[in-house]
C-alpha cells in the first residue's frame, strides 16, 4: 500500500494482491451489484442463484418474525374464531359430515348458495300463461302468510297422515286457501283417491255441498287404512262413475239448485290432458278451475297448462336441445341436486322436440300419448291465452333450505311464501313440526279464471 498527500488530502492505492480492509468489505456488501460489476468480476448474469428474488414464503416468514411479538394475540384470536365457526357448522350438519347425499340440503346450499337455490337457472326462469287483460288474483302474499298460520293446526288433524301419491302440504294449503277465499256455492272435484282433497275442501267450506267424480269410491280404501268419505258429497264413483266430460251438468247443477256458475269451483286431480279438461269446463260454463298436477315441461303423465304456456315468447319459456349450450350445462348441474329436474337428454325427443314431454301430448295417466308439432303446441298456447283472465300458480310454502325438499327444482317455481333463511318464521308458523316428506309433492298447482263469454 502506498500512502501520500495530494493537495493536503490523504490518498492511498491498493494492488490486486493486497487484502481488502474491513471497511471495504462492509461497503461492498451493502452496495447493489450492477450488470457491469458482474461482468467485471467474470460472473454471468445467467446464474439465477445470484439474481432471482427471494421466495414469497421466505419474505412472509421474515415479516411474521419481525411483527410476531406485536400481533400474535390477534392472530390467535382469529384462529380461535375460525375454529369456533367450524365446530358450529359441524354440529349443525353433523349428518353430512359423514356422508352427503346428492339430494342433501346442506350439499345443495354449499354448491349453489342460498340465492342459487332459486336463481341459478339463469334467464330460463318460470314460464307462465298470459291472460287477456293482465288481470291478477285479489289476494296478496300477506294474505297467504296469515292463512298459512291458520292452516297448519288444521292440517295436523288430517285423517290420512301418509298420503303417498296424493297431495302434500303445499297443495293442500293452496286448495284450502282458494276455496275459502272464493267461497263457492258448490265444489266439484274430479279425482278423489282416498279422499284427502275432499277433506281439505270440507275444512275450507264446512257447509258447502260437493260433487266428487272418481273411478274408485274412497270408502274402498277404508278396508286397508285411513280414508275420508264426506256426508254432504254426491259421489259419482265405482259403478256410478261418470267422467267429467260426460256429465250432464245442466241437470246435475239444477238438482243442486245452482244457477250462477260463477259461484262454482272445479278441482281437477285426475291426471288427464288439461287442455281437454279446460275445453270441457268452458263448454259447461265453469269459470273457476284448479289443476293440482301442473307438470313442468318434460315431466308428468299428462299435458299441463305449464307445458302449454312454455313458449319462446314467454320469459322463462322455450328451450334448446343443443348439448353444449348454457342451458344444457345448467340443467345437468341442477339435475345432480333435484330429483325432478330435467336434463337435456330427458327434455328432448327425436328431432329436437322439447315441448310437452319430448314432443308428445300425454293423457290419461300416460296411457295415451299423441305426438304434436311445434305449430300445434304454439296454437294451443294462443287458444289458452284467448280465454284466460287469470293464471296463478300456488307458491311453495317455504324455501328448500327450510323444508329440505329434494324433488322439484326451485328455479322452476314461483318464490316461496316463507323465503329461504327465514328459519324463525318457519318455526313460528309450526312448519318445522311437519314431517319433511309432506313438502315433496309440489307440482305447480294452478288456479285459472276463465273470461266471460264475449269479454
């Protein structure tokens, strides 16, 4: 090393062989290397071990080590909170922690979310029949909710507790509510089975006469189990059975003292082509009709009003048979969680016929199937709209996260009376006391008001 003075300043020089001082090494370690430095030192920039940035987990580790003594109490509290939420979830859905059915409500909510239970079907929505003048029913959602609270204890006294293949809670409430609201002078039912619908009508109108048309008399079922036979009902059953379309209604109504047909309601639960029944009722002069099984497109054993009004010009109507379409993907997705949901293969028949059931107009418990063209299907809807004043589908009484129903797809039904998430209201109304099976029979029961002739 050489030392000297230059203009009063100390200078020194260092040969390559002279060891660096501690100060030089310290300054060198703190100074970033440039590409020129690497080149001068004979080191290649391609050496990633010297140029790449530290891994993110190393940075995170260093960060936590620096702040850990300040924030660790907050981190522990957050972890305890997450553990508590997990334990609550396991306790609430303990059965699904072991095994989740494809139709399990917890699995559906986890897959779709509460909103997705209803709205995930996208733009397809819920088809409906347009009326001539846009008329709506008189009752409101508040009327339905108030009546529901009254109906629950009535329903719990029903004589037929297990009404398999018959009406469940949703339709029982709908029929009872409409009969009580309309207050008819005569109630007619086509299809009685064991008599549950007869009992429901009687609870709504204790003193109103009834006419029941059913192939087998309900008293026959009494031999095997519970059934209901009404003392103020005229039965056309068994050997005396007459089909609705073959009854001499002028004579029958005259015997019952009925002159105003606006004071009569007709309830159909006979699994017949609903277009046929509509024309028969119109011919007889009846204006207030209720159809129990208003099956969605692609389902059921008869041609329904819902199927008739499922048209491309209706929001929620018209369908695609293209297997790679958004609709096909949504249908496939929802089929995994709802037994009555229909995927594209089930929906579409030969030649991409999706209307009715694979392009067929079913009738008589699926014993008679008639292929129809799309033009015929379209004309059927135009006919229905030309004579219709009101079309109203009975809503489900509660959302699927409350009832745990696993059959109908809520995306293809009207919003429920008690929405998903309203658990306290569901319990307060007494719906939580009902067996879950009674909520599995919903098939879009519908009320029709037929226009006055010439209106």
